[in-house]
C-alpha cells in the first residue's frame, strides 16, 4: 500500500491518540477508516448529483412511446 504523509494540528494529533487508546485501533487504522468514509460520502453525493442531472432527460422526447401506452400493449 502506498504511503501518504499528512500533517495534523497538535490538537488533532492528541485527539487521534486519545481515540486510538479508547478504541484499541492504531492511529493509522483510524485515519484509513476516516479516509474510506470520506470517499464513500463523496461517491454517494457524486452519484446523487449525476442522477439529479439525468432526471427528466427523456421528458422532451417525442420519438419514444409513452410508458403508459407501452404497459397497455403488454397487458393485451
């Protein structure tokens, strides 16, 4: 796994050590978990934004049948 150097404020470093003692996880594990959570949140928000952009893209199309008409054809 590639290594990345980060800089923490003194207060953040002390809090990270405190959380490490409390949870029994190393500071490295905690940082990896935090980065994973950050990435997961980013991906979720990005996916949501893409879905919102795509919303209604077929609305103005005249060359495709109405969904209700298609359903009626299948029910015959």
